[in-house]
């Protein structure tokens, strides 16, 4: 490490120390982009250091530390479902006791948004975020900032930005990856993708060294490397094979929503047509689609729609909404603008689930809201 880098580490460790004294509980996200500086920053902090897991397993009496306690490897608590692994609740309880004796700095490679929410009060949310700045001119051997050399992982000669970006993105967590998928691809945001991120996602990307604030919003740190960033996002997204924590709850909510709509259509059709409701519940094109799908799946010998127990079960949510808003059903007593808002907010979530794509962080809240609303309105 050159003298420039040692000075850069000293400046950043001094800033962490100052904020820890001011706020008592600090959250510092220092991931792959800062890997060359990490060891030197920790050395310059010159304070009692434990991994967060070691701290959970220690006796409180042994942690009577003056000054500051640094807890590293906090990212291990992103997934605390493993048997025998201490929980964030356990860590929070011990940190609160420790704060009576010293300042505490939580050091993580992952952002706050990657950690599970804890009912009541969250250690991660209660901590003040400290952002480690990127390199400035004079802090790296390349002189003037160019081609992303402000990123420490690139400043020591590692110009393989695809690898740097892959490492950074892997640490961000699935909810931020889902947001980036939307911001970069679905919104067609291009290099302006930060404009389509929520504040918590901007925070995660900023602390990761990939986004910098400007006067009005945020910019991609290395715009000339956007193609490599986009490719890295493709690679990291394609590697995701484990479901997100909220997926089960989102799917259950969508199941209830769709069943509520089918039931309401069926009840209205029965009241109007009694035993012939199946033939009159939708137009000929939709009924033909329902029959064809049923024959392929479960009713190979069916010859007409009346032989299906419920033709509505063979129609998509979008097709059900077409029935709901037809002149026959008139919105089931719900205003058309409400159904339009429902379509805009719920159909994309339903489609993400159908195609086994990542759900977005706000999807569960949206599904729960509409589940409650439909139960009231229908």
C-alpha cells in the first residue's frame, strides 16, 4: 500500500471515529469497492474489534471496553435462519448493553436494506449511517481521477470492472438487485438508473461506491463503464436461485386476492344465470381459452364449458379483470378507477411471480393493502 493509500485510510478512520463519538451507534457499509482500504482502515481505528457473532457469544462483562467497539462481519446476520446462528434480536440486546460502556461501530459489507426487519425496534435502522467516501485526486497513484480510479478496488491496478461490479452487486441483497433490475431494464433508465431507485436503494448503492449524489439526485459513479456494470448485473441476477424472504407471503396474498375476485364473479354470475352461469360468465373468446387450457391440463375429455367445475380457474388475473369490467358485471360495484389502479399495481407483481423473477421490496405491502381493500369492497 502506497503512502497515498495509507493517508486515505487514516482520513477515513478518523472520520469514522468522530461520527462514532457523536452518534454512539454507527453503521458503516464497506464492501468490495473498498477492499484495498479495509484492512488499513481497521488498523488505523486501533480499537477493540470482534466479529458480530463473536460478540454475541461473548460475556457482556468481558466487553467493558473504553472508547469504541468495532463489530465486523455484520453481513453474516443478513440470513439468520441457519440453525445455531445468533439472531439480530440477540445482537441488538447485547449492543444496547454495550452502549452504556462505549461507542459501537457496526461494519458490514452489505447495506442496511439487505437485513431482515425486526418487529418493534431494529438495531440496523437505529444506527446512524456513515458513508466511506471514494478516493479523491492525490489519494491514489493515478493522479487525476479517470476511468473509475476513484473506486479503491480499481485504483490498485485492478481494471477488471466487470469483476468489481459483480462483487459489489453480490453484496447488495436481493431487494436492491430487484430494484436495479427494474431501474436499468424495465424502466429503460440506462445510465440514469439512479433516478428510478428509492431512497433506501440509493443509500445502498451510494455506500457501495456505485452511486454519488449530485445537486438534484444521484449519478452512476463510473458512467463510462456502464456496459460492464450492466453485464455484471445480468450475471449476478442469473445466479439467484434461492427465494426471497417475503416470497411466500406475497404468493399467499396474491392467491387470496385472485380467489376473492373469482368468488365475487361466480356469485354474481350464479345470481344472474343459476345453473347456466358457466356459459354466461364470460365472452366466447375467453370461454374458449378456458376450455382449451383445461383440456390440456386436467379435462382432456371435456367437450364444452359446462363440463368444467369452474372455468374461471383457467383464466389469468388480467382476463378476470376483463370480465369484472365488462358491461355484464359492471365492476362488481367497485369504481372503474379503483380496478385500474389495482391492475397497475398488482398485475406486475403477479407477472413477476408467474415468471419466477425477483419480487420488489414494496410488493408485500402492496399485496397486503389490496387484499384488505378487496375484502372490504367485495
